[in-house]
C-alpha cells in the first residue's frame, strides 16, 4: 500500500493540450494516462506545461497551474497585475485573457451548465449567448476596470495587508489591487501595518462618500489606532460570537440605486460592482413589468433593493413582502422602506418563513438567493403560488441551472435570460432569468 507522500502528484509536470473552459476559473486538460486536469492560468487551445498543485495517483481529477506556455492562444495577454500567476494572488482568474475572451468564456460556462443541469439550450432559456459588460467596463486589452467596492484584505504574520492565494490560507502581500475601486484604493490599506489583525475589510460606498473598514483581530489581538488617508468609520468583528460592533463613526454606509438611498449596516450585503445595483434593478423591472396593485414577494431581500423598486411601481394598492435571514439587514430594510405602508419585511430563512405566511397567491416574485441557490423545496413552493412572472437573480450559473430544472417541474419556463459581467477578471458572472408559466394546451 502506498503512503500519502508516494501517491501524491503535487509538483509533477505534464505537457498537455488544453481543452474547454470549466466552471471555476480553469480549463480542462488530460494527462497521457487520461487523468483530468483542472488547470489555472491557461486558455482553451493552448499547449502548456502544467504543474500539479493538488491530487494523488488515484484522484478523480488533479488541480494544476500552467507554468510554461508552449503555444499561446490569440486571446492571451500579459497579465497587467504583477500579483497574478501561479502561486500568487487567487483573487482573479482571467488576468491573462483579453476582456472579450473573458466574457466569451463565461458565456460558454453558462451554456454548459444550462445544458448539463437543466437540459436547456440558450434558445430555450431565452438567451442570446452574450455576457454584457457593465457600463464603462469595456476597456482595451491590458487595462483593468477598477470595480471592487468591497475588498477583504488578509493580514500576514508580519502585519502586512495582502490577498489569499488560490485555495490557500497563505497571504500574498500587495501594494495595490488593480480591481479595487478608487474609493477603496484611496484609503491606503496596503501602506499600513496591521499588527494582531487577521483581516481588514474596506468598503467604499458608491451612493455617497461613506468609507468603512471592518477589523477582525487575531485571537487576543488589540485594535490598532486606525489612521488612514481618508475619513473612515471603523467596525470590529467580535472573536467570540462573530458579531460586528461599531468602534467609531457610522455603523452603516449609504448606497444609492433606482433613485433611492439605502442604508447598509455593519458590513451587510450590497452588490460589489458600482453599476450592479442599478443595472440589476433595471433588468428585473424590465422583466417583471410590475402593474399597479400587484402583490409581490422579494426573497433573500437583503436591505430591500428589489422590494423598494417594486413598491415604487405597484403603487398604494400594491403590496410587497420581503424575507431575509440576516437580522441587521432586516432592520436596514425596514428603515429603508419605511415610507411604503404596504411593504412588510419578515426575518428568517425563506424555506421556514414563507410557509408560515399562509400566502397562496402572488402576482410577482423576485429571488436573489445565496450562491447555493434556492433549492428544490423552495422552488416547488414558489411555483405553486401562480405568479405571472418570476425574476431569478443568480451569482452562480450552476445553482441557477439546477433551480431552473426544478421550476420546469413546477410548470415554469425561462422567458428571457440575461448575463452581466459584474466581476471582471474573475470567473464569476451574474444572471437574471425571467420565468413565466408554461401555457397549457387548450
């Protein structure tokens, strides 16, 4: 019997031809023995030398990095970021690909997930196959959009700020993150020492000049005196219960979308790309086409972004129920939507709260679930409510495809699907699917 060190293939190198892109920011290749390689830092069609980073002789697949390019793809560019590459920062997946190629790869992944998990062609999903850049993000090869309004820096044992390496707790110290938004960069996090800290998260609101840092100390660590290059409020994560507490300044930032201001407290969820909130609201409203007097559900509603947009459009005789599991987000949503009499926000998990509401019929539904998706039971419940239209906002194409298959079982099909590149340089992509009931034959 082989021991672990004998069976490990880490460090082994293979000369391979690279196949298609796969979900997760890598491409597929095979060794001469037929073992599958998931290779980062390469592109479809290239001939490379791949060095194994994870896996053993009998592993179902191996993970690897492209450490030498023998024949390069025409889509390859020199990575603009000095911290991108094998063994370096794991934050970006496609620094080495032209922007148009990145969007094409994301489209190929969406198409593959739809076919494999939902049995849908792009045409059947109502999708034209394109992934659209956000306004202002269409830049020449070699230029990087500075879009990330929230960056969590990992702090190494010497107190230096950096970012995690791929699938690792190791820290790559950096002096600048190219995809960080100007409002994050101007704080100067990377120029400071952060002794006794585990992470420092920086938030730059796009709807205001609000700036915030959230400090997570190492066990027993003392908070440093925070003196950054711009005015900033400071919060800390409690090492005992994981709660977030205000140290000084506001406990929230003010964001803006759809001509409304939203309070987002204690580092709560808000779309990271500065254009994302407006862009997604527009896509959802164009798909749902709310009418005066409609009754709507906003599930996984966060601080009330979609609930507010729908409430604006359904008028005084309409009503919106939002459900959100994070207590602070519920408080913020109630604050943000307090001027709408017929908006109610319930606290709890969707799968638990929704049945308790005893709602049997709605006109419209919007759901923006976490990366794992809504799941079979929740989708089954939603399909039974008879909504005229359902808007599904998805940050993971695999979860979207699984849930679309469940919706089909419940009598709903995609009317349209749109995909947006709201995470340039990474493998992530945002989709908005609009569903409607399948027409029954007379």
